[in-house]
């Protein structure tokens, strides 16, 4: 009976060892599995695999590439970031070896980093669901409804120094002289004289000072002037007038995505704050008369016309970009 108990114990020990070996093998295999479909192992550091996605994530974190942009594993940039990821793994392993992670200050920093990363992942998941093609296109259509298209005008001009010279040009034009030829021969504007006096298309609200009133009702093909401007006396011809084309979806997309991202982050944080008890235990800074104030951050790009920005922004050191000062209103949620 005693022999049977011994054999039973041996069987249990053997089974336990097998289970432990299987678990270790499973963990090892899981660690070697690609974290993303189609991922590629690009290095090993003391047996720990470095994946292409690890390198790309580090490149995005450093601002070397944008979120969603490709990073070729054969590029110099990939090799540079890969070296940094390898070095970071070596440094982290040495820190663990020296038990630096047990230090209370280190643990607080690790906890703060963990909270920041978890918050970023939450925002990525939330924004990823909200910022989709339907939302982008819907906001684009709303933006088009609020836009008032400007009129675009195509001009040619001849600039001379005196009124008599300008009157002589008008007389020659009425006699059948070609505007382009006179521009090349008589205009003192070196930037346009050799292109027949042609200016790049301008919207009527962007015409140089002195041009708007004389050209207000001019028809295509009509010669206007002479009229006085800062450059001299101008004789102009309207070649074309048309409504300015609205901004395309692709041109507006970056700002729309920034606005939707910002709006989603703001809504999520406000919702979380409304359900939480947040107490600030320090007094607000004293308002010292005459003290310099911190300037507002400049918008990252030109505003989209006919738009309105949200009232406030959630603080984030590594979160989505701040939206433009003017951004389209989001469509009403159904």
C-alpha cells in the first residue's frame, strides 16, 4: 500500500511537472506570436522578440511618422528606431536586474506611465469608433452648407507711372492693340509684364487696395481704368469671373479629423468628470496686476471657413492634436 502511495505521488509530481512545462511552453509561444496580423520579427534581445510594430509604435511616439503611415523595414529610419528600441530593452532589463523597479519613486513613475498609456489606449479606442468615414463626410456636408462661396476673378494689368501714359494705353487698346503686347512693352510691373500682365486668380475680397471698386461690376473681356493704386496707374482687363470652388473633402479631411478627435476626447473627459469626485486641493494662482499672461496656443493650420470651435480643451501631453481655432460644427447626434 505504501509502495502504491509512493507511485501515486510520483505520478502526481510528473503530471505537475508536465503541466508546468506545458504552461511555460505556452507562455513562450505566446510571447513569440505576432502581436498584430502580418507582423514581422525584426530582432531579438536576450531571447526577447522585437516586432516591426514595436519599432513603428516608437517612431510614432517620437513624431518621426504619423499615425497610420507606413514605415519600411528596409529604410534607414526603421534601422535607427530599431537600434533605439533594442537599447531601451537592454536598459530596462538592466534596471530590473538592479531592482530599480522596487524603489518607491520608480514605482510612482511607472504607475503614472501606466495610467497615461491606459488613458491613451482608451482615447484611441473611443476616437477610432467615432472618427469614421460617415462622421467625416457628414461634417464635411455641414461645413459646405455654412460656407458662402466667394467670387474669383482672373485679371490682366498694365502698370505705368503717370496718368497720360495710362490714357495712351487705353487709346491704343481701343484702336485694336493687343493687351498682352502692350503689357510686355509698356508695363513697369516686372512680375507680370512678360506673361501678358496676367495675375494669378484672386477672390474679390482679396483684391489689392484700389482694385475692388473699379472692378466691382466689370464684365469678362472688359477693360477697366486707368485707376490709381500704390504701384502707379493701372489699366486692367477682366478675363474671367466665376464662383470659387468649395474646398474638397480631401483638403478638408485633416482638419475635420482633428476636430472630430478633439470633440470626442472633450465629450469623454467631461462625461467622466461628471461621474467622478475630483477635488483640487490647492488655491488658484493669484491674479497679479500687470503680470504677463501665457499666450494662447496658435492653431496648427488655417481654419475651415464657416465654423465654430469647441469651448474648451482637455489637457493632454501626448493626446490628439489641438483643433484649429475655427472648426466646423459637428452634426447633431441621432
